[in-house]
C-alpha cells in the first residue's frame, strides 16, 4: 500500500508463512507415519509437503521484503 | 454479478444431501486464522479511515498493483468460481468467453480510454459522473438502481454461500450467515474502502493458493492436456468442449446455444463494457489509485490475472468430466441444477427432468425409487469444484480450499457493501437528505449504512429464497440495468451533443425496455427466438442479445432526444467529455512502466489464447 503503515504484502506474507508451516508440518507427519487420508487421490505425490513448502518460501520472501520499517 | 456468473445459482441447491466433506481440526484452524486476520486488518485500518476521502475512496493512495488485484478480486466471488466451473462441466471451454472476450477488451478500454475522465473529474462514484454530465435526475435514478442491486445481490449471495457451506460441509446456514456477515461488516465498517481493498488483495492470494492445486493435480492424473482431451472425446463423443469459436457459426452447433455475433457484440461489448467500465463496484477500486498512471495501469494489470482465472475455474470443470468417479469406480455424471433440486428431495418434477439427463436408465430408476446405490448419490454441475477439492485435498489443504471459497464470497460481499455505502452517502443521502453535513457526519453515515446494508441484505436473502419466483428477477437486475447505463455513459463521455434530458430519458427508457424484454421471455419462453434471433437459441443467448438490444435502444433514444433539445455549452463539459477535456500530461516513465506497452502485451496474449483454443 502506498503511504505509511504496514504494507498489505507483509500481511499476506505472514498468512502464507502460517499456512505453509501448518500444511508442511502435517505433510511431514503424514509422510512419516504413512497415515494418509482415505478417499484422497494422489497421496503418493505428498502434496502437503511441497505445497506447504512453497507457501512458506513465498511467505518468507514477502515478510522479509515488506517488513515494517524496512527502507525501500 | 449475475451477468458474469453462471445461470444456475448454487442458492438453489437443496438441503437434504449429505455433506461432501468433513473438516478436521487443522482445516478449522486454517479457516479460523483467516477470519482472525481479516478482522484484525479492519481494526488496524480503523485509525486511517477518519475522513470521507479515506473512508470512501481509501485516501486515493492505492498503487496500481493493489488497485488492479482488488479490481479483479471484487468480481471473483465464490459463487462465480463454482458457477463457472459448473458451466465448464456443462458447456466446455465456451464458458471461458466470460473471462476473455467478456472481460479483457473492456478492462483495457477502461484503463486506456475511460479512466482519465473518471479520474480527472474526481467523482466519488459512477452516479456522481452522471450527475456532472447529465444532472441530478440521472444520478438519482442510477444511484437508486445501483444501491438496490447491491443490497439484493449481497443478500442473495450471502444466502447462497450459506447453502453451499451447508451442502459441502454440513454447516448450519444461520451460523454461516452470522459469522460471514459479522466479519464483513466489522472490517468494512471499521476500515472503509481501504479495508475492503486490503482484504480483497489478501483474498485474491488465498483464492489462488487454495484453488490452484486442483487443476495441477487433476492434470497430472488425467495424463496432461492431451490425456484430458482424449478422455473427454472418448466420454462425451465430441471435441467441441475444446473450441471457443469453431462451433459458434450456428446456434444449434454448440451446447450453449449461442452465436458468435451474440458473444462478440452482446457479451464482448454490451455486457462486458457495461460491467467493467460502468459498474461502480469494480470502478471504485480503480478510482482509489494514487495517481492517473496507477489508475490506468490497474485494469491492465487486472486483465493479465483475469486471463489466468480459467485455469482455476474452467479447467477443474473440464477435469471433472473425466476424473470424478462414483464409489464403484464408474464415471460420476453431474446433473443440471433444476433436476437436482427436483430430485433432492424427491418431487413430482424429478422423473421428467431426469429423463433429459445423460444418466443411464438403471441409475434413473434407482434415483426414482430412492434406492441407495453407488451411482444414486446425485450432484449438480455447480458442485464440480468442491467435489474436485474433496478428491485431491487432504487435511490442511482442504481447509485452505474452503478458505478460498469463503474468501471469494467475502471479497464479493465487501465489494457490494462498500460500493453501496459510497453511493448511498454521496449520491442519495447527501444530495437528497442532508446537504450540509460535516465530513465526519458523512463518514458516520457511511459506517452506519454498511451495518444497515448488511442487515437488509440478510433479510432480502431470506425473502428471495422463500419466494423462488423473485430469484430470477434479482439475478436479472444487473443485466437489465448495466447495458442502458453503458450507452448513457459512453455517449455522455464521447459525444458532446448529448443533452441532460436525453441522458436521463435514455437511461430510464433503456431500463424499462430491458426489463420488458426480460419479462416477455420470462412469461413466454418461446419468445426467446425473437430476442436472440434464432429458434435454436438457449437462455445464455438471451442474456447477451437482450443486453445488446437494450444498449442500442438507449443509444437511439439519447441520440434522438439530444437532436431535439438544447445542448450544454461546451465550456461546461470540460473534464467530462472527450475532445473538450485537456488530459493531464503524465510524467515520463521508463518504457517498462508504459501503460500502452502492457496493454499491447495483454492484447497479444488475449489474441493468442483465442487462436490457440479456436
């Protein structure tokens, strides 16, 4: 957002990191224990791991780049 | 936005089916975090929404990216996502016209041609522009129509979303309505348009984060695009599901029952330009840009994302055609909304409607006898997206997918109520009720109107649901109003001879004409052949041709009346009409920030996509 205050991209980054870590954490647990949800297809691709990782990485990028107080 | 939404509303889903999915604690946590975040944003922005300019126009300090994403997001409601995914299942890639030819040219026109006028005259709203150009009567007519539409559409969408949550998750409807309405009211009433835009950008990211996995995983399972095509042709015995234009030379040649002239002139001009260039819901987002260059760039940025939306909406619908399976492994066949409604729970209309579907006689018999079987669990076209989500998304990811649907709903509703608040305060309350209020007073009126608007929306939603006949009218409101408004604004903006009285009479008679055409076909369905110029035309064709005729009718009325009435002095039209408005010179920018460069790129991609899927 233009002007002072916390940029919207920072909020987005925080949310993506939070969601990414939650999903990644579950994905790792699922992979480790082998307890996949019934009726869900393509569990062999371990989607929560790579999608959660992707969300986390994207979120970290936004949090760092748009953190409050950073001189741009 | 009924114009840009699939014809069948998920609001008509019946209530007795078993939920499609069961959320786990991780999913609930994902959804709860989302609600906490949007409400917190509302509280955070409250301190920056104290003046009228801040509350209603977000301080006019949005960057091009934020205004552009918000511009697209306000239109990306969850019902739109689900409705068009269902249309893709039903009609194939033809549904993509509503995202490409039905959006991109208009978005670029708004950015390149119309935005300077909106921006230079510093209007708060589209009815505000009508006031400057045509006078008070045209403004009040447009404002009343717009405010009524916003409230009714918001109510219908809120109710429809609650029904979707009931069907997909088994949630109580009252719970869904209360929670979502409270959240939207809180963050918009606290932070005004700034908060609505802020959250729309957040919601846009969530929609992609939650919905993008479905087409990716679906394509992997279908064997890529080639595998998808091969299986659809094998299942449906037709390759017209992959062609945008090839089968539109005759109404009878395509499943949508439309003709290319209707798509190009009705959808691509009357509907699309009417919606994207004159509907205040979306234009308001761009008006909040911090300078003219950002205001022009915002719709162009939005156009790139709009072109990409079919990947998360249309593609899942097509994938559903080949991937969805019944518990016994057979291909699941979804049915039209009205059939589903007639059969779940069972009514006397079920049998005749069921015969028109592609379900096998054995399955039809099971359904009619209400016999439990692997294929007797009926689902409608509009459920294709949630069904695909349930198929691929496990705990956490499903919560994110559901959050994407909720975010889509909330961004649409926030758009409705924030636009309503501005139009109510500046175009109705201020000129008609209290002209001498202070800025603080109008901000307070704006906040209260949001609470009032949401309460009326809830009431309107329940009322409409109880009287099914009204639903058709509510859904047609946009289509009835938007095409006459387009003709009125275009002639006002580009023809200095258009007079005040001509603008008002043109708009009024155009709305009456459009409503009459709708009512004519509503009462006598066979008359569709006259409106759409073919006995083979289907309801989708009526929408596009009615808009075209209404637009032409309005233009003719404005032209004729203008020729017989005294035009305004040219000096009065400065800042309002093309040719007599000195446009501000933009500061030199590097070539990669030039709006024409990006618009040209958007045109090239748009053309390439249409040729690729010809």
